[in-house]
C-alpha cells in the first residue's frame, strides 16, 4: 500500500503535442532566393578557383566547392563534373594502383 504522505502520485505519460502549423503568409519563399545565392556564390568560387590555379592557393578545391554549390542548377557544371569523372576513370585504367608490398624474393 503506497504511503500518500511520502510517495508522489503516479501520472501516466502523455504524448507530446504536434507543432502548430504556421500561417501561409508567414512562411518565407526561400527556394528561389537560396538558389540564386547558391548560383552566385558557386560562380564566384569557380572564378576564384581558376585564379588560384595561377597564384598560390587551393584552386582545385575552390572549383570543386563552387561546382558543388551549383551542381543541380547548371548544365555547364554537370558537363564539367562528367568530364572530370571520365578523366579520373581513364587515368585509373591507364595507371593501375601499385601492387601491395610483398616478399621481393618471390
């Protein structure tokens, strides 16, 4: 028998309430704005990356970051990424990875 003076009452757990939906007027339309920002910043990174190929800096990394930002939006970036993948595959076929070190007497 529980002692009512010392034991707290047992309350069954309740499920949390779902969040209230926002009114349609207060939801900002960030889709087109974010897409434009991604295209502008990606193009800027590509331009800076091309410049950094000739001056000290991580040019290839900047180009890849810029292409990553605009990849779903631009056919040119898809074309460049496709050519880079083909070159990487051709390079892997012509230059196989080195054999693992083993016993040189065999």
